[in-house]
């Protein structure tokens, strides 16, 4: 858990709208129409360019070089050859389906409390937009037991076991990727206490549901954002995620069966002195419900993140050093402006 639990805490002081009973809505309500915000509309500037983020096989001896290259050029890649069991990935999706399939009154029993990080609700970034997203989410930080007991008083165990197993395995995979990336940054992983003991890092698992939408071209699944994390690992069987590529525009990511989508977050961007891209992304919706699960990983709250200095990453720092806790707070208050506020 840790520092990420604090993300958007301050923005949540504003009244947070609650998700609609999506199943009963036949016409897109005015509150959910994004079309008039022209440059934010998901169907405007949607690139037809054939380029797409690289696919990297973790068992390929050349994987470390390809990962670094992808972090620089795209800030996102699809990972195959990882050892997360397919069955576990499928169980996560089917447990998420059961949760979001509950009647809305039931789901509201697990509603995130004001200022709280975990539980059911709209995206944490909702207060920064004047339109609502076509989305419902369930955020897990640490054990999901308290919230899931509200949902299924007798039958919460299957859900909890699956999510805890997934969180542990995704944490280990993230740490494997971080060790690879740190090597290129000339950081000795053996000297990084929080990585060595696997203690204290901040993690969160976000289950996302994008309900079937009656008017997809005018709705927004998840508004453009960068993740606050060091690294995020996402699973989804279906397309909907778009990433912004400088010079090309919004590119739809076509998930490869069994692959995980890995993206660079703000902390890795700062650490790499701006060389690795913290990729802006958003989600479009369709008439078919879509699920995804995103695992976020950041260092412990008291860690100071400073840009590395070298020939490859630049000899002049582009960002001020920040504590993880401090930057998470800045992001929660200023959202998209957070990075520019810590620029040197
Ligand atoms: C760990 C976290 C990152 C996140 C905020 C949170 O505390 C829990 C959910 C995460 C999420 C998922 C949807 C997009 C996002 C921007 C949001 O609103 O909530 C991210 C947050 C983030 O990366 O900053
Ligand atoms: O659903 C997706 O594909 C992306 C979700 C996402 O960006 C997030 O949870 O931060
Ligand atoms: Fe994201």
C-alpha cells in the first residue's frame, strides 16, 4: 500500500459523484457527453497510423535493451514470456466481472470513503474534469477483505485469494523489470533497500470496468492521464486503451492474448531525468463492456526520487528531487501540472 493511498486525497475533498446504474441507462446523459470538449473527445484526433507499441519477450536475451528502448521511445510496451499464469489472469477478469455485475446498491456498500484510496467508485481523477467518465472502478490497497465482505458477506474468499495472489505475483514481476531498468540507469539494485527487501513499496491494484455504452463516440472511458507510479502493469483482453505518441497522435493498443501492457509512470520519468516517457493514455468505450486490471508500483513514501546524472541521461537535472509522498500530494492537487511544477 503506502504512499499511493494518498493519491488524489486532496482532490477528493470536493464532492465525488457516484457511478450511475449503467445497466439501466438507454441514452447518454448530458453529464457524460464529452464531444463538445473537442480536443478531449476520444474520437477526435484518433490516429490511423499503423505504428504500435513494441512487443517484448522477457525470455529473449536482448529483452533488457529492448525494454530500455521502449521506455525511451514509447513509454509503453506489451510483455510476453512473463510467468504470470494465464489461469490467474483469467480468474482476475472473471472475479472483476462478478464484482461489477452486482446490483448497484450492493456495490455502493463498498464505496470509497471521502479521502480514502480503496473501494468502489469513479476514477480518482474525476474531480479534475467537468464531465463524468463512463467507468466504474474498484481500488485494492493491501488486503481487499474489508470492502469485499460488504459485497459478499458469506462468499468473499475466492475474490480475495485471487486478488492477493495476483498482487504478489505482479509485485515480483514489477521488481524484476525495475532491476533491469535500474541497471541501465547505473543504479545498483543491491544498494536500494526498498527493492532489496521488497519492503515498504507502495502498490495498488485497480480493477476497471467500462460498461456497455449506448453512445460510445460521445463518451469517455478514462480521461487522458499519466500514471503516478514508477511502473504500471495492465491486463485486458480487449482493446480500448489509447496511448499518445508524439508526432503520431492517439494510438489504439491492440492487446496480444496473454500479454501484459507495461507503462512508465511519472516517478520513472523523473528518475530517468525525463529520458523515459511517462506515457499519456486514455480509454475509449464501445457497446460491449470491457474490463482491465492495473497494478501500480511506487517506492515507499519517504524515498527521495532524484534524476540520475550521466552521459546518457544528461548532466543537468531537469527536475528537482522530490519525496514520493510529496509528489503524490502534488499530483493529487495539481494533476496534469504536477510534473511542470517540479521542473528545474
Ligand atoms: C495507486 C493509485 C494510482 C492511481 C491513484 C491510486 O491511488 C489508485 C488508482 C490509480 C488510478 C487508476 C485510474 C487512473 C488514475 C490516474 C486514477 O484516477 O486512479 C490512476 C492513479 C494514478 O496513477 O495517479
Ligand atoms: O483500462 C485501461 O486500459 C487503462 C486503465 C488505466 O489507465 C489505469 O487504470 O490507470
Ligand atoms: Fe493509467
